[in-house]
């Protein structure tokens, strides 16, 4: 998420910090405080950002680093007519109040001229201490220390204020608010973008993009979901209310003006005019666990079922394999994304068989990131972010069929069976343990 926002606002990771993925503290090079504030107005993963005045692997190194920091950069925040306070944050260790005061007093060599104000200071300074990641092996002294001026906090309160628990219209697979904002940030969604979700469901992913000022739209094959009809997903509620729909969700958060529309359509069939239409495609395709993947069929195809929807709408649905879903999605992104636009989607995988080679590829799309979220001991899903780097040509339409990666991924068409095989084994083990 941070890497995507840095590419949007400007800045980069500093040296070895880029590979210190297990550290809770990262050092970034950002050109201005304004850019830093812009980044923090977006992130839900980062807690706070600071102007770094000094750091080191010991207290002595930290103090030496602070003494080398240019005084002219410090003085604007240390004037006699200003107020300040100093915070201490330790990662993986708890300090007593006396220990904290001792560490703060050790900074008396800094030219503080203002008055201490603990309730409403103009400037806040932080000492950050890193005691490693292992709670069973906490060192006596920190492995790294940082001191800096607080600039801004992240947007973690969005997770609570946009919680699915409080949302008007939800379904069985409505995306968690935190993950929705992370996906929008991976997609580098910005004001006046057009963002599309081909498996829109109840529109959870549209909300986060609209919050960042993008115009949003989507399609779904399920007529009842698009129109807010049928059985409710909420406990103790039998049927959906008359105003339970995607538009009502956006209205709930004051974002209705960003809602273009949602259409009943099959993502595997072309409905859009040719051209680069979307700045980002952000979606969570069905895996076949809670919602069955399906597409429009024809009488010539092997018919799975004929369903009747509300208001006498009929359609023939046929099976839609996972491999086909994702390759259709990549082909669509390659054709309809603007240059530099991003495709962000979840890819379910069976962990014992996972290798990076089975991630679907397309010659017009570059893989930017691949992040894992565990679902169980044997399954997980990967958040895949791809960027359009090449203009789509007709010869690119079926290029994946020539790629050796297509065949390995077809093995994941049985993801549902593998997912539930693990559940069945766990239930059997629990029953066996209970009999002992």
C-alpha cells in the first residue's frame, strides 16, 4: 500500500529499509511535508508519519545523529513562544513512567526554548524504539531508535466508520472496509478517476474508491443483488428492504454524487464500446465458496440450470471456471484500462500447490505486487496488483493461451473442492479427538 501511494504522491523507500519488511518502522524519502500529509490522508496501514531528526542502533548513536541534524531545521519548532511535548513509543516492550521520563530528560541537549504543554501542544515529538518482532526474546536495549517531529496520522478510523456492520446494504461476500481501502490505494485511485468492478455484488469496493473522489460503476450477473431484491444476508432479517441497494450505501456515506450506475451483465461477454475507459478495475471475483461462479450460457452449451429471477427475467447459467474468470479479467483489463491504469483483484490459491508461476499474466499488464491473506492452514488468497504498460492490440486477445502458465493455473479450477476437503479433514480430526 505504501509503495503504491509513494508512486502516486512522490517519494521512495530509503536504502535498506525497502527490504526490512519485518520492521514496524520504515524510513522514507518524501520531497515535502505536503506530500507526506497527502500520503497519510490515504493510508489505512500506516499509523503515523514523522519528520526524522535522528536515528541509531543505540542511544549514543541516536544522540550523535541528533547533534548532526541542521539546527536551522530544528529552530522553527523550538521557539520560546511555542509549546511542545515529547511522546515515547516502544514496539514489543513496555516501559515504566520513570524509564520514559529518564529517556526524555536525556534529550536536554536539544535547544528546546518553548513551554511544555501536554494537553494541546503546537508541536509533538516522538521517541520510537524498536525491540524486535519476537515477544519471547525481547532484548534489554532497543535494536533501533528514532526521534522526529510528528506530522500526521493515517486513516485507521475509516475502518470503523465504514464498517460493514453499520452498512445499509450487505451480502454474503461484502468486502471488509479495511481491505477495500487497501485495494483502492493499490489501484492508486484519485479524484475524478473512473473505477469499475465487474463483480460488483453489494458495491463494497465502490465505496472506498468513491471516498477518494473517483466516479464508480460496476456489473454483476445477479439481477437480485443489483436491484436489492430477495433474501437478506443480515441475521434476524428475512427479506431485503425496498431501499437496500448500492446507491443507498453510497448515499449513507455522502458519496452518491460519485455513483455512475450498476448494470446486470455477464463479465465474460463484451458490453462496452471499444477503447480505454477505466482508470482502475478493482474487484473480488467469486471463488465458488459462498457464491457460485457463473456466466450466461446458450442452448448449445452444457446447461447447468435455468433460473428465473425477479420480474420474469430468465437466463441460462453455465459453469465458469476460476481459470477462465481470471484470464477473462486480465484480457478485459488489458483492453479497457487507460495506460498506467491498475487492475487489483483477489486470487484464491491452495497453499500446498502454490508457486508464483501460476499467477495469470498478460503481455499488456505488469505485475506490481502480490500480497497474501491467509484463509486457513491450506488456503489463502493473494491480492494481485497489475499495471497496464502496453497498448492492447487484437493479437493480444488470446495471447495467454500460448503461455505455459495457463495450464498450471487450470489446476485451481478445483479450489472449492480443495477448500472444503481441508474443512472435512479438520471436522473428522476434531471428532476423533473428542472420542479419545
